[in-house]
C-alpha cells in the first residue's frame, strides 16, 4: 500500500488538491506531520473530502513512518552528500515490485522542503527533474507526478516482476546484526567519516532482499564474527538490541 506523507504543509489548497488527485488515481492513505492547515479548501478536494477527514496526523516524521516497510523522500536537492536513487519513473517501478509492503512517499514543506535530519530518516530519495534555473515544483504537482507514474504502469502493460521482499522490521533486524558484528570485530575507527548506519539502511532498501538473501547475509556476518572473535553471534529477537541502540553506539564512535 502507498502512503502519502506531507511534512508540515502550509497551504490548504495544496492539501485539498492532493486529496483530489489521490482520489482520481485510487490512493487513499494520507498522513500529515504537524497539523492540517486551518482551512481546508474543499473546492480543490471536490468529492474527495473524506480523504481529508480520514487523514492521519503525526507529531514528527519519525512517528509517521515508524510502521512502514520502505520510505522514499521526494526532494529537489542533489549533491555529493545527497545522492539520488530514483526518478519518478524508477521509483514507480520500485514500488510495483513490492506491492505487498507498506511504502511511504514523503514530501516536504512548500517553503524549504525537508530538513537534512528528516531526509536521513528516509533510506531512499527520488528527484523530479526540472528546469535547473527553477527546480522547485509545487507540492501538489510533485505528488501528482509521483502518483501518476505509479498509476500508469499497469496501463502501459509493462511487466514488473514482483519480489517477495522482507518487511521493514526484518531490514532493521539484519542491519542491527551487521552493525553489531562490525562493532564486535573492530571495524569502526575512532572517528568515522562515513555514516554506516545510513549506508546500510539505503543499501538494504535498494536491494529489497528476500528471506533467503537475509539468511545468507546473516551467515556471512556470523562467519566474520567467528573468524575474528572466535565465537558466533546469536540472531534471535531476545539476543538482539533494538536497532536504535546499535545506532546510538555507532553515533558515539562518530563523535
């Protein structure tokens, strides 16, 4: 299922227009971070008011995506530290391969988009190409472009091979395991210049591993742990710290 997530939208007209295009193209899950603009423009949401009424409100982006399996941030910003994974077309193809999973498409504020901290919460990033001299696209229009590319795939009869990819919880679990092995075996330097937590999150989301692939990753990293420390590392739930605990250890190394 596709979830549209708007981070602190300012203009009621944009939210109304987004509700309408979601209804036009058959999408129903709208999430807002912050609050619904004070006056909803029901004219722009013609016959789609129920989507506004049913929209879920969250205090932070972290809360809004906590139950999702994959998250893609749509941003106009590009650069060495802001790598782009998709265009709207390839993002749609990615989503089409994993229809069984809960996927969030995140859009930033009309004024300044998403903060760096918010983008870091999203393992994957999509860029909508536009005029370099004026690359900032209206929020409602950006959502329209993203949803249209997803909607049109079946219309083109393009064959997209489905992947039996694991859930977001399983990705967090194998990422935590990999970080633990890296920590145990002395991989991290005193001061890291690479955010390995974010790197692994992005790599795994791009890979979309199946259960077999996750099992092989577990085997490989466990063997690495045995070779360096002389003992294996358990993988059961009660033997693993939550992912954020391992991330905190990693951040301590970075600082």
